[in-house]
């Protein structure tokens, strides 16, 4: 696994843990957490750069959308 990939997986795990903690502590409700994820996906969908960078951003947006659609520890799959 590349260092780039490992960093991304670590960041995703940390962010999920933080969002779970914020939800558990009643700091952010589910709808706001989903809003954060939707904003992150939109940011990556609209990012510029080289063709390779744009493709990476689109892949990140697709992953975030899968998390939203598939449910997670904050929002159970329905």
C-alpha cells in the first residue's frame, strides 16, 4: 500500500471517529454530519487541476457518496 493511500485511509478513519463522537455527544445531529459529507463530496466534484488530479477528486467524491448512500456508524443502512 502506498504512503498516499495509507494516509487517506487513516484520515478517513479519524474523520469517521470524530463524527461519531460529535454525534454521540449530541454536538452535531445526523443531518449536519450528512451535510458535512455532502459538502465534502461537492468540493471534490468541482475541484480543478490536472487530468489526474481531477480524476482523483472525482474518485474521492464517489467514495463519499457511497458512504452517504450505504449508511455508516452514524446513519444505519435502511
